C-alpha cells in the first residue's frame, strides 16, 4: 500500500477549514413578496374563520398568566399565528412569541411570514444549526417570550415528535402545551405533512392537551418517555378526515 504524500505545489493549496457556524438563508426579494401575499391571504381568510376552543389546560379561559412552549404539528401552521393573536395577544398585547424555523432557503420564506405577523423567527432544525437555534430559543424565553415549535418539522416524519422541543423545555423551565385544530373546510397539499390550507368561512376547532413540565435533569429513558407521551397527546387531540 502506498500512502498519499501531500503536494507542495501552490496550485493545490489546502482549503481553509470551515468555522462551523451555519448562517441561515435570508429571504430574497421574491420570497419577501410571496410572504406579503401569503400573509395578506391568511389575514383575509382568517377574518372569516369561526374559532372554537376546547381547552384542557384551563390556561386560555381568560388572560393567560403563564408563559408556554406551544407544540403544533407542521401541517397546522397556517392559522397558528392567528390563534396566538386570538387567545393570547388580544388579552395581553405586550406578550411576544418566538418560533423555530428551518435555516434552509424555504425557511427564509416562512421566517419572513412570521416577521410580518410580529413573531420572532429563530432559525434552525435538527439537521441544520440545531444547537445554535436552541441557545437562541432559551435566550428569547429568558426575555419573557412565549415559544413555539413544530415538533415534527421541518422534514418529518409527520406526527413524530423530535427531541428539540424536550430540550427547549428542559433549558427554559417552560411547560409544553400541545395544540392542534380541526378544519371542516380545507384543502390538503400533497406535501410530506399533507399541509392544511384553510378555506374561507371554515370552522376551526382548537384543542389543547395537558401541559408537560420537563425537569432539568433527566435520564435518556425519562426523556424518551416524555417524548413518546407528548407525541401520544398531540395525536389524541388531532382529528384528521
């Protein structure tokens, strides 16, 4: 066997090592325009939606006194910002929300949509910029923000809870509140999550599940138990047809 010997030729100089810091993709002008159109459409449709709430937590019968981590399936993002406005912001206008969004190019569009809804986007996922995003989520939690995570996003599998939401709850001490909703009139995209697009004058039936409090110190087995229980709770409050 012959070992390769590095060349001393200047034309084959070594590449500089990467810093390890992942910079999220920012929305381009096309995405910024698309985001404006999407938000306008959502606001117009949302004005016609009839919202009902089945609140197992009791937190949202009036002005919510606690701060939360909202766990919402990826395919139910369309009305999530308006749910926060309807059940939190209208009582407490000073409350703010930070939400985790993919650092990918597609995530740039969603990040801009969140900004137009006055939600702070935190860029990262399990596959890209995960640890950096987790630290940023903790920082926003320390600043008094509510937090939101799609536990099966951004790539799925659909309805499978990933670890990120558990880690966020551990580090912030905030309870995880599972949230889902049913639309009686909607369109489903042919995406990995079968994304729900609400149609005008639909009825949005919102359900919250029992809150999950996650201790700072957990064994791997305890973390898996909480993850599985949260997934089961989210599936229980989710109606698909």
